[in-house]
C-alpha cells in the first residue's frame, strides 16, 4: 500500500507532520487503536526501483539499496477523505526516515505495510497515565483525543526544550507535564523521577509507557516494584534505544524485551 504526500508541516523543530492521500489508501482499514502504526519502507538514494514496488522488483538488488523498514505511529486517519497523517521525529538530515521526512514535498510517495495496533484507552479505568518521549507523542496525543469528557489523565512527556512542546487536545480532565532534557544533568532519569514523584489518583490506572528503551524499562520497574502495579496488562514497550541505530536496536530488541519482562 502507498500514499502520495499531500502536505508537509514543521510542527516543532524536531517533528514533521506529513499527510498522505491518493495512491491506494482507499484500501486502508484502520484498527481503531490509538497506537495504530504502519511499517513504512524508505528507498535509499540510487535504488533501481521506485514507489510503488513489488517484491519481484527487489530481486538482485544489493542489500544497501533495498527498502529500509521503519515503524511509525498513525497520528490520524480520515476515512472520509482517505487521508493518513504521520508525525515524524526528524533531527536534521540524518537517518532514512528522518531524511525522507525533512525532504518530503507534495507528490512524493511512501509505501508501507499495515496498519497494526494494540492499545486504546481502557474505558473501565479510573484514570490514565501516559508516559513517553517524542516518539510516543503521536500515540499519546491520539489517546488523549479519545477520552470522554471529564475522564482523568496525566501525561508526562520528555522533549529537548520548550520549543519542542506542542498542543495536545482532549475532552478529558488532563494534566500534561513537559520535561526538558537540556535542563537536566541526567536526562535519562527525567521520566522515572517524574513518575516516582507523582501522587497517584485513587482507583485502577490504565498505563501507556513508550519511548527510549532504558527510560521505559526504568519506569516499568518502578511501577511494578515500588507501586505494586501489575504491569503485565499495561501497554509498556520501547520504541528505540539510545546510542543504537534502528538496525542495531532490532538485533537486540527481542533479548531486551525478555530481560525487561524478567524485571517483574
């Protein structure tokens, strides 16, 4: 499946919003999850094929020129207009996905597989705690928008600095706390320290914790060991790993998840 870039918007210094349409998006079937994602394929410079491509088009193509898969959260899907919105974390002209997003212009094409997804706010929960970094903002934003009026939620989000904050809309009773790496001598501890300092409201909590692997693991460990929360039913997962590119993170992710599961 593929879409054609309709618009490009620089939301913050580190995030680019791209809206896709046309292509064959009339076949897109949303999961209804607020962490809905697609597996996008980025074509390296100099590749002897273009979007849309078929598996047979890749026969004999050198490894360095084959499509580079990256997973991205769907920020929004408009099933009336067949428009797919994806917010890309992009820091400069680096990385396959970031480079594509920074250079994208109307008429460009993006091929992907999906969608998939597994989380939406639990309507039976007394309140919601959503924790993450830039990579989790699209899913957290979509989740907050799903809340019914008056539903209690707290969102803890870490970004580089105030310029990278963005408005988050919700009908719920939501507190959004922005944490800034550049203000902290130990930015890797910002999220777990913020969760540890939080006075939890009464009642069962619905948890969504996603972002950098080490930070997610620290939060998960705190929730289980110090708060006595059963994290097995929570949506807690790392999207990326500090000091690892996507390929090296994929190589160790299964082992990392197994070790994380053994924490609790």
